[in-house]
C-alpha cells in the first residue's frame, strides 16, 4: 500500500545521477564504473596529469567528519578532471548548530555548485542530502555513518579485478569490525552484485551486525577457517574506542585471534592479495610483515582510488542535460 | 436545557453490549437513553443514518507539546485535531517541560484543555520526580490534581530498587502505573535490530530491549501487587509475555500504537524519517503478532502515540531526526482495518478505543449509559479518504501514511453534547 519508491541514484535514462550506495545499482553500472576507471588509470602517470572533462564544473567536498585520505583523493580526482574544487570541513557538529544542514546546502547550491561529495557521521546523510538538493546538483557519498562508502568499495573492486580478473571464481574474506563498517557493507554489496563466488565475514559476534548473513555472506568466527583458500583478504580498521562498551577485551586479544599475520595468511591461497581501506593499525588488525609484505596491495588501492573517483565524478557530471529527474523503478 | 436526538445511527456501546440501529437522546450534555423515547422532544435532530454512533474515543497516549514545546503544537491545536479524529479523551504523558511531577503542571494542562474545549485531557503523572528515576513523585497529590494514573513514559528505570519502591507506593495509593518497557542500556538506537538496520547501518534496538525490561516489570508487579499498564508494545514476544502474565492473574493490561499494526521495519525503505518512531517499527512477524494480540484481547487498547513535529524535526539524517508520528486523525481508520484483516467484530474493535481504555484509566467514560456525559463519535465506516498531511488538523504533518487510502471517516464529534467537530461536507 505504500507509495512506489524512486531509485534515487538514477536519472530518467537509467544513468548514474547520484552515487549514494552500491545497493540498488546493477552489475552493468558497476562494470561501467570499473571500465571508466580503467580509462583514467593512466592519467596519473602522464606528464600533465589532467584531462579537461569537467572544466568549468564546481565540486564541493563537504566533510562533516574528519578525513584526510578520502578527501584528498576526491580533491585530486576532481582536479585531474579540471574541475574547480572547494573543501569545506565541518568536523564538529557544533559548527552547524546555528544553520541547519539544508540551509547550508541551499547556500552552496546558490553558488552554482554542480556536485557535492559528502561525508557524514550518520547513516543516511547522503541520501537525505540527495533528496533535497536542486535538480542540477549531484551527490557522491564519501561515507555515511555505518551505512555505505561506495567509492571505497568500487576502488576495492577495481583493485581486485586488476589482480584477479573474473569475480565468479573468487573467494573473498572480510576480516574485523563489520558491525561499525560502512566499507564492509558496501564491499559486500559490490562483491555479490559482481557475482563473487563466495564472500565471507570473519569476526567475533560482538563485531558482526544481526542477520549479516542475509546480505549474502558466510559467517566465520575462526580466522584460520575463514581465510582458508581465499583469493582476497580484506582487513578493516578497528577503531580504538571499540575497546570500550564491552565489544572486545583488548587490542592484544583481538590481534591474537583476528590479526592478519603471516601465520594466518598461510591459510589463504598462496597468491592471495591483502587489502585494507586504511588507515591501518599495525599490530591491531594487521601485522607489519603482512602490511608491507609482497601480498599487500594497500598502497595500490590508494592510487587506484583516484581513478575510480574520477570515473564516478565524470559519470554523474558528464550526463547530457535534460535528464535530471529520477525515474520510478 | 438543550435536547438532541441522534437519529437512525447504528449505536455501538461495547460497555453495555449494545449494537443496534436506534436513536440516541441527549439532554443537557448527558445521555438520556436509547430509542424513540416518546416523551423526549428534541431541540435538534442529528441524522445519523449509515453512521456508527459510539462513545468518543479515548487515546491513551498523545503528546500535545504543551507546556514546553509550543513551537510544535499546543493543547488547543491538538485537542482540535483529536476532535477531528473522533477522540474525546486524551492522555498526555508526563514528559512535558516542566515535567508533570507536581500538581501545578497537571492543573495547567487541564485548565488549558478546558479553555480549548475540544477534548478532555487526562495528564499522566510522573512516576518519579523529573522522571529521573531517583525519587518517587507525589503520586497522591498528582492524583488529586487530575492525573488518573502515574507513569514512566519513555524508557524503563535503571534502578530496580527505585522501581520496586515506586510500584509499592503507587499500589498503596491505588494507582495504576503506565510503563513503556525499554531497557535503558539495550534501548539506544533508532531502528529495530534486524536485516533492515544491518543493511542501512542504523544503530539498532533489539527485541530484548523490550522483553528484558518487561520481564523485570512483571516480576516486580507480581511482588508489589501494583496494577500496571504497558504502553506501545512493539514485539510479538512481549505480547506473549503479557498474555502469560494475564493468564496467571496478574493485574496487567497493554496497548499498541496504531502505526505498529500496519508498518514494519521494511517501511523505512531508504531512510524514511517519517518511519522513525520509538519503540521502533519491528519485523513483519512482530507486526502480525501485535495485530493478533489486539484481536485476542491480550492487548486491550489501541492508541495513537501521537507526536506532532515541526517540519525541521524530520528534515535530517535518520538517526538525527526526531522520532514520532502525528497520529490522532488516523487512529480510527487504522484501527478499523483490523475488522477486515483479522475478522474482528466492529463492537470489539470499538471497545479497544473506548470502554477498555476507560477501564485501564479507571475513569467513568467510554460508555453510553443513561447519565453519562454525551461524548460521542459519529463515523461513516464505509467512507474512503486519502491521507494528505496538509489537510490534517494537527500542527504536526509528520505522517508516514501520506497517500494511503483509508476506510472510515469521522463525521461528527460531540463533547458533553456539544459538537466539537463536524466534517465540512457532512
């Protein structure tokens, strides 16, 4: 009886208008993002690291939560596409008390911005903003609460595809704090949408959300079993504050049971790659020997992240005019 | 002395077992009796053919926002909305600002309601001072100032000893306690713990937040002998626990909010803040369990859990939006859906909105016995209407039922024989 809901991410032609979450996007669009990223992957190594695709466009990085890496790679991506970039950091929510979030958005819109890249500490913030921006403005989610971090997930998919090719043959394990991780949720959706043979999550029950298996993953509490015969091992950052609230007894015990060490990695396939969205906590979720070892592709993820963000920006801003309205799906 | 005849309606008075097409006669704001009453000469005749004539509805939980949050709504605005919803008696929880923990606030609320003159307002007194869960309130004084019951409206007390003392004291004042079981530690979050909250990454409230608090309440009720009423149960399991307690003879009753009978966590969709409510919308299984508990009589009352908000309150990311639904004007039609979905006889359903809540509050209301105040609701059970937030009388337009076609429309509401609402077209 409830009203039919729009797919807020697509325009009337089925093209990407906002990039808010992996969920709701099909394999075709995800593959298009990866293929577009491939075409941008060489730009960074050119003498002149720029293409003129988004010349004259204004992109606002709107970060309500502190971030260095993500904001920087978005900024670099925008600049390599020749867009103008404005960085606004509102790390403390007190700064927005006087002005409502919407008033602030409408002010930025009035400055003829074309794209908001948004990070916020609350789940659903990017959807909320996308629902209220003017028709000519697009929104890219750079992380909202525990919900989604779709560009991170796509750069991870890009890294995996470059190393492993066909997702249909792969066994992927995500290890660590799944509960609080927007990265993990987006990775799971991306992996399952791209047809990954098996996706596993490995964590103690305190770091797993209820009914996580309904997202299409197999749950493991034992690291050795969880890593067995995996092609890809993804570690997640463990926030220090998780030691409070009775989620874990100590960093030491977590590292002992779930730390990515060479010994643990020996259970995965010999050619397995090790990934991590960063920043890494050495000695907490990953051992230095693994983080700096031959199987780690962690720094490559950062580099490829720029190409993926260029791809998404060019797709949402490169659409022909006149297709702003969302379509009922 | 003004004499009114309500002619030709189907009079349903569950408290007296009446369900027949007849006239209802009113004199000087009170019920005279049913039937043509040959010696009754009416000054005014209200035609009620095709309509149900029943006692005015009694809503066990409605926030009126006054005192404290008059920017959202006032007693005058919301009692007018209540009249439009066929509701003649409203219970307001004590979490106003200031809290209803002293007679002055209770008296202020009643005075404002009388001035507005659209509905009776029964304040619920605070169980503990400032609702802080440390010191029990002056329950006897609150009762004398018009609080029919005392309660702790939002979440359970942390301190079991204070809880026990409060129950003992309320029992010795012969007062019913209104409780909303929600464990203070497990109960932090904004959505039901399950696949939807997991997918959306929303902080989640498990079912056990309700059932653990309920279990403790039930044990202390058994020990202290206090009469207790559980407000807005949200899980099927909680209903089963209440049913078991009732079967053992404990003096406990329960209500559910009308929206919990029709919505579940899936309705949150992509972060629809209009579905942000506390207790949260739970699973489909819970929703069905709540409906069955209403049909079986375990849950004796359906309330609106009305919480009007200004527009900004819902214009935020989900967890930062304020919880609550503006529900006064959808209470009756949402409740009526159970007649079809769960084959509830109409008189039984009406009892859940009239005589049962009156009994829970221990007030003389919710029936049409001769001499009773003529608080009446006249509604067309077959009339369809589409919910449009802009057409609600409440100052709160926050309803997730926008666009729903509902069946059952209030045509006229009388408070002590005076028409306080009449549908414009009627």
